[in-house]
């Protein structure tokens, strides 16, 4: 009978010992309410906006299309009529984000976030391109050497050039489409005001060739308003057949004095 009380005392002692020892920390169970583990250093943020893709310059007037085909119309929704394969016209100097390429075509996003397809031949897909222009006709060189001057070629004043390479004292520039040329770097003007007018001149030249001179004149008015004092505004006005404004000092000069009338000959009053 004395055995049972002794066993009970041993059980109580063992329980007390187990409570006095610190237990191991509980491991997280990964339930829905658990806080997420911190991201590793340098890991991309899932909430960060997606990249828009590398940028490229439009180097000649191009059509932005719905599908990568030259067809004027493409099939619409099932059971619907065909729809025009046209979204917009892009002009030289515009910048777009290249989202995808497919042989001769590139899917791009324009400045108004419109997405479509255009021919890659109308894109200058190169990093580090600088926009510039020339304020007066500039000599062209076939190679970055003075002895390689090309007397048959000039870069017209107001041309938007895209500088793709520098080799002092020369710069290689994209002049139009896929045409490149070497010019003297000191002939280039990279100021925002002159480059802005050069872009308008490029579009105005295209409009004149398309028999839309009235629209080109509207661009001249925009250039005068947006870039007053720019040298190329007068170049643009001359190309569109408008005389440059008269100098301010000439406009304020006093009118020439009218010479006095010659005195009447003797006897003229008597003859009347």
C-alpha cells in the first residue's frame, strides 16, 4: 500500500522538473496571418512599374499600324468588317519605346502611349544618340578627315541631325532615314530651342512636299510662339516664302523728311 504514495510523489517531482526547463522557441507555421519574410537585398520589387523598353528615334516619316503588315485593312472582330490598319503618323525626331521586334517590324509605344507596329527601317535603334541641328549649311565628309570632304553634299540649315558617334573634331550624324554623314562638331547646335525648331522644320518640309503648305505655315506660327529669338525661325520663314521680320531699329526709325515744294516760277500767280 505504501508503494502507491511513493509513485505519486515521483510523478509530481518529474512534472515540476519539466516545467522549470525552458522550451525550444516555436517555429512559424506559415499560416495566412504570418507576416511575409523580408525580400533579399537587391531583389526586384513586385510592385515596381514595368520597364517601357529601350527608346529609339524615328528617323523618317512612318506609319504606326495595328498589325505588322503593309495591308491597308485587316480583319476585325469575328463577324465584323475589316478595319483600317492605321493608327498614326510618326515624324522624324519623335522618340518611341521599342517593346518587341519581329523581322522587319517593331512594336512600339509612342509619346501618347499608343502601341502599334512600324517598319524598323524608320527607326534609329541605338543608345546614346544626341539631337542636334545646324544653323547654316554644313560641309559633309565621307570619312572623319578633312581630305574626305564631299563637295556634292551639304547639310541644309535647319536639318535635324542625330549624333551617333564622336571622333573629334568630327561627329557622325544621321541626316535622314538610313543616311549618315560626317560633319565638323563645331557646326552642330544642341540647344533645346534650336533643336525644337529643327523638328518643326522637318515636319514642315514633309507637309510642303505633300501639298499642305497651309498646315506648314501653322507650324511656323508655333515656332515663333514657342521659340522666340531662335535663329532657325527665320530660316523656316524663308523656306516657306515669308520674308523675315524687319529689324526693330529699322521699324522705329523716323520717316524721311519730305522735300519742300519748289517755288512757283514768276508770273504763275498772274497767269491764274
